[in-house]
C-alpha cells in the first residue's frame, strides 16, 4: 500500500528541509538571546567604567546561562489573587510572536541542498508584511494579560501603559511599512530584499524613501519593544518592575527572554525593510553563499549595539512626553510622508512640488501643536502657582 505522504504528492525532502530550518533557527535564536544579554551587560558596564560579567566562562560569556539555570530552580510563585490560567499563559504569549516574526526574515541568499533549491529563510509567505504587523500587535497581549492576571495594582498599571503605548506607536509603524510596500509592490519579505539588491547601498530603502521613514520606524519599533528610553511599562522607580512584578522562576525568565528576542528580531526586520537584508558585495573566491549571511549579521549587530547604546545613554521619558511624541509628531510626520511617497510614485514631475508643500505644512502643524502645548503648560503652572 503506497505511503499517503507520497500519494498526495508531498516531497519528503522538502518537508525534512523545512523541519531542519525551523530547528536550526530556533537553536540559533536561543543562543543569540544568551549572547545578546551578555553583550548588553558588557557594553553598558564599559560605558559606566565597570567590569561587568567576568566569572562564568571566558569574559563572563556563560553568565547568562548560569542566571538561567538559577532561575529555573527557583520557586514558581502564584499570587493568591491571580487568575491562574491567564497568569501561566501570558509568558508564552509574549515569547511566541518574536519566534514567529523571525521566520519571515531572509538571512541569506539561495543554496542547493541534495538537489533542492533552499532559501535561507524559514518561510516566505506572500503576506509576510501582514504577518509582521499582526505579530507585533499581538505581542502586547502577553504583557497586558500578565499585568491584569497578577491581581496587583502595579502590574495592572504596567499593562495599561503597554496597551496605550502600543496603540500610540502602531499607527506610525504601520505607515512606514506601507511606504516600503508601495515602493516594492509586494508584501513578501524576500521580494522586498530582492528589490533592494540591484545596486549596493544606493537601492536600499532608507536611501530611496529618504531618512524620515527609517528614523520614524526605528523610534516606533523601539517604543513597541518598550526599550529605553520608552521603558515606562516596567519603570522600576514608579511601578516596581511593572507587569512582571509578581513573576518568578522560569516564567520571569520567559519574559526576559521575550524582551531580548524581540530586540534581535526587530533589528533583523529593520535590516530587511530598509538596509537590503543580506545584500552586499560578494567575493566569489571565498564561499559565495556565506557573504550574504555575514552582511546580514553585521548589519543586525549594528542595531543591537544602537539599542544598548540608547539604554546606557538616554534617560527615560515622562509618560506625557511619550504620548506627545507618538500622537503629535510621529503620526502626522509618517502620514505626510506616505502621501509624499505616493505622489512621487504616481507622478514624478509634480511629486516634488507636493513634497515641498506637505513638508512645510507638516512642519507648521507640528510647530503650532508644540507652541499650544507649551502655552497650556505655562497656564497650568500659573494656575497652580
């Protein structure tokens, strides 16, 4: 009797390759998270003139592994007023989106294995960008449910902040992604990378779209990751740690892992959307398929350092400043730039005129909003005085 797998026309080799890709990427991500935590601690210690991790392993590289083992063997606490099921589910909801988003990231080019042409990418769905937006929105559910289910006021405040912060910056984030889709004409991440690979550096989207969408995306994604200076979700001075205050043991480690995995994943997404992904010069005398992977890793490492640098250099914003930046600056600016990109793509000659008009109008609007906010603040201080 024939095997139903082959009777349905399923290629067993392709299935095996897909499973191997999933396992390899999962293992690499786990190792990358461990190295990222060590890298952040080491860089910040250097910035603050400290030694940093230096006990476990050479240069303290195994310190994260030691901390993980310690957390694994600690007692897993469950507050009396907690919703048991949601409390235990929330850490996994925070971790899964980061894993799923990385599956659509092109890490390298194309290689041939056992007669099969394999893209160095776990999956390339035709709606990859929609998957990115959906998963980045869902990731806040883990934080929100963790804060609500803990049965404590400080985690609840952190979860409310997380929801408001995600709503505030999701609009600007989505509009910058729309610009990339308009320019590329595809929702596939592989197609977006291929569209930037014609001429090294010059064809990258952060040049073709202008620097404004790139910086808007970088700021918005930093806020969505709740990384400093936007880490108001877990502000220790105000919320005693925020949404994960009541968590311990392996569940706390899952939240910690989700945060750093999100940083790695979103750094890879920035490289994919704006910096050509694995695009770069290929020297054919030395393993041609390896060069795209090295270019991708190098670009991603730059953004990982930027996130660590921002954490060590910038103070945390006030909550009103966080909201003002999202609603009064980033959303109007990204909306104006979407119209600019659409105008240039539809009509090249009059698109320049539209650019000038919209940029001036956006600048005047932002200036008027800031002046109005400053006057209201002065009036409030006078009334309080």
